[in-house]
C-alpha cells in the first residue's frame, strides 16, 4: 500500500499481510488504517503472503491507488475483504509464514514506496521466492536471513519498513527488528519513530489507526467531559462546549469550530502538520455551564500521563503521530435553598390580645438545579401566647407542611426561578400568656433555632403582645345615687391589665367638682400592686405600672358637706394625664352624686306665736310630681319624729331627702281657730352653681278666725291630723331621682 500526503510531501507505502486466523479482526484493522488516511492525499498498495506471495487464492495489488480519488477507497476496502474471505473459502489450507517472499514481492514492484507495513502473527517458517524451503513450523536462521536480504532490497529503493507482530505471547522482537530496525514502540512514545511493535488482536485496529495518523503528519486529541453529581457519582456529560486552538503556524485543526460533547461526553480534534517532525502547543478550553465548577483536568499523550494546568483552560504539547486523551471533570454545584419568613402585621409590631397574626414562609432556590426542602418552623415561642387557627396551614404544590406538636415541618422540592410558600395564622390569647412575645424561627431540619430574633433576620419574626388596661371607677353608693349632706362616699379605681405586658399608668382623678360639695377624708387614699397615688390640690395623681395579667386599685373617701355647697353634685373624672376631665357616658371614667335637698318653715300667728297641728301637701319635683301629705311632728326630740316632718317643735317643719327639682308647698289644714293660708309656696332644689340645696321658707302665718278662741300658745289645737311616716315622703319625693347614667372610662 502506498500513501502520499500533500502536506508532508512524503510517500508512505503500506503493506498488509496475514498468514492465518483472526480474519475479521485483521480486515477491520486494515480498513481502519485506510480510513484514517483519508484526506491526506495518500496512496496504497496491497500484498499478501503465506507459504509464498501472493498467498494461494489471493492477489497482490502493487499499483498505488490514491485513497481520496473516486471510488479507490471503496475498492481498497473490498480487496481487504477479499483477503479476509479467502481464509474461509473452500480449498483453503493453512499456510506457513514466508517473510522473504512477501518482502521480495514488494522490492520487485515497479511502484516506488515510502513505507512498508508488515502485519504478521508469526515468525518466518519458510523462505525462498520461487520454490519455498523451510520446515513451515519453526524458524531457522536461514528463513530470517533470507527475509533480511529481501528487506534490504526494499530499503534500497528508499522505503522504510515497520513490522507489526500480532498475538498474545508472540516472542519475536529480535526477528521483527532484524528486518525493520532497532526502535521498538512502547506506550507513551511516538509511533512516527518506531521500527517495530507487538500488539494483540484487540488493540490492532486502534493502533493502526493511530499509526496512520502518525505517518500522515497528523495528531489528534480526544477530550472527554464528565460531571460529578451531588452524590459523588461521575458520569459522561453531553452538550458541553469544548474548544481547541493552537498558535503554531502551519497547523490545521479539524474541526475548526468549537464542538459539543456527544452522548459519550466526548469531542475529537485532529491536527495536521506540514512536516513529519512538526509539533505545536495545543490549547483546550471548556465553556463553563451554570451550576458547575471546574474540578480537574487529566491528560495522557500516547498513553503517558502529562501535567496540565488545573483550570478550565489548559495547554499541552503535541507532535506528529501523538494521540492525546484528556478528561475534564466538573462538579455539580449544590443549589442553595433560601427561606424568608414574613408576617402581617410586620415583625416587631405590637399586637393586642385577641389579634390574629398571618405568617408566610417563602422558599426559593439559588442555583441551577432543584433543591430539596427540609425545614422546621419552631412555634414554641408563639404557641405559649397564641393559638394556631385550625385549618390555616396551607402549602403550595411541591411542598408539604405538617404540624408536629409545636413545630411545622416543611418538606418538598423547589426549583430555581420559582418560589413556593407556606402560610398559616395564629390568634393571640386573651389570658394565660407565656412570655408575652410571639416569637418563631424557621431553620433547616436538625438545626437548633437561635435564642433571640435579631432585627432584620429573615428567618424569624417576633410580635410583642401589648398590655390591655381597662380602668373602672366604682363608688359606694353607686354613681347616680343622691346623697345626703354629711354622708360619706367611698371611691374605688380599679386598673386591670388583661394583656401580656406591663402597662404604664399615669392618670389624674379630678376632684374639683367633688371638693366644692364634699371634703376629702384624711388618710383614706390607698394604692396597691405597683401604683402610687397622692392628692395634689384638687387632683389625685396616679402613677406606676400594672403587671401583665394583674390588677391594682386606688381607694379614697369624701364626706358630703352640710352647708355652703358648690354645684350640689359630687362629681369627679378619672382620665389619662393630659386629657380634659370630661365625663364620657361610654366609659366608666366618672361618677356623680347629687346632694339631696331640704326645706324648713315655721307655722305661727300674725304675732309670731307658734301654731301646731297644721297640715300640708308638697307636690314635686316637676309638674307631674307626686303629692305628699305632711303633719306637724310635736315631740321631745327629732329621733322620735316618724313622719315626713323631722322638726319636733310645735309649728316647726323640716323635710329632708328632697330630689332635685321644683316643689310646691300648700297648707291643706290650718290650726284650729285659724284661717288656712292659701299661698302656694314654690322652691327649687339644685340649679346652677351655687346650687340651692337647703331652703328656709321662713314663717308662714295664719290669721285667727273671728269669734273663736285662740288655742293656747304652743298648743296643738283641738284637732290633730296625722300623716304617714317620713319614709313615705322620701319615697314619694325620690321617685324622680337622679337618672343620669354615669360611667367610668376604660383607659
């Protein structure tokens, strides 16, 4: 076989021979050798040998046929197939090995060869070019010496001989070198400088293909791409872009464009040099893909390890005939799951007992690949102060959220570019709080949550729970009750905190409308459970703090005056410091007690002498008021007056416990012997400040009837009319009562 390479400008003749066995492998190897020479301008001739040359049943093809011209390549492969078939055709007998005849046939060809490749699976057992000599089963010096003679004849024509010994255990180095040269091919060296080599049948085809490249001024490199996944398993990677380049002049790279790795994770680049001893620095670079990082680059040249830079881009030196193999390994980068916790209201906002808090857990993946989610939302710091709203846990498709005691376990998978959420809500307790702060943390499963939630930490939220202070003002008697002059009114201010945090108290109880009608009872002011109270002018100043889920009280007393009233209503206002003292009917921040009125008068004649036994009728208060009859009480002391009149003196009258309003007093019966006074005596209890609480109608006189004897001065007269007891009057006069509803604020 003859090969011509227009770039190298040399001719390489190749000769293939085989004496017996392994026919299919031999044929595939020969055709692979020819195929590797395509595109080089090489020409090929074929010779066979066995007992002689050509071997019986075959032909020699000494003429050079250019591989790249027309159908030559197809015909050459067909001739090789013919050699292979001859071993199985009828009449075939096993042959010996006659190197002498095969090499002599080459030397006698009219074609000029550059390179002769001899393929043999045995040592020479015959010699002779006309009639053969030799045992046919062993090698004598004669057979080898004859082969050397014929080899020298080939070399004399300017050809180089390379012997390829085929078969495991073939011990023929001396014989192979005798007809070719001293340089044996060893792995890692260049085929371009070898004279002979040994190989087995399995390695024959790739070795010949590499050899064809060597003799045609070629080198090549195979780059294998592999990826180590997150489990540590390594596999070929398809679809990665690998580029090859060289800065050397006169070196052609094929293909010229970057390639993508195939299903085996490989790309192949060929390098064509302009001379047989050409060499160049070759640069290999991979295009990194998102989600991976470079791990290693390992290269061999002709099976021998060479050091390269550990980088996505590296270089190595190649010479004609070199076969380089590189493996670039990348590691898959683990995508990172991120989770943010948000809430409504926002974290650090104060919430009140009974409020609801909505939580949202948002999961995303940073990276290239889906990432598994396995997180725990720790709710112990929430559920001591709130309750999970039943059925509120919701998870997007791809996530599963399960309540487990005081934790929510979230599992699933999230892909980059997509966010998945879990939502739930809690309702803040109204009693039996824990630490008063609803705090929760979401961390990867197995991690311990931090002890505190730092500001701006996206993995936690906290909501301090406010105190819930309600203030109630009580009085004894209760607000709205009319009180008698001299009566004591006891006040209780109750501060109840039903919330989870202590509450500051800074209030004022305004007494200006109390102290104009009553006097503070010294020593009566008391405060409990963290509060301080002091009387300052006409205000009671209350300060301090009421702890979570606790209460405190302030108590004091006043005594209603018996004279010199202000507006006649004992009224006070409890408000936060800075607010106006206004009584708001919607809250219990004030009390008021109107002071009951009284009226006195004296019954006498025109000379001023007291007259007893007169009777009266009091109407009021108001136009529709009740009518109450009054009889003059005459006894030794007031305590014995059981009727409406509380004045024990004859002719003296005193009515107490009068509700506010306008009254009309009329005499219904005059003392015996006197003319009844028909005057309507009107008066009004209360009114604008200063209120008129105590009335004195003065002396109401009667004139004596004509012809009648006057009763004894100070006597009771001849007739006495009794009325019901004073309680009846009080009841009748009190039906209007004090009807203003008063309440105390819930501050």
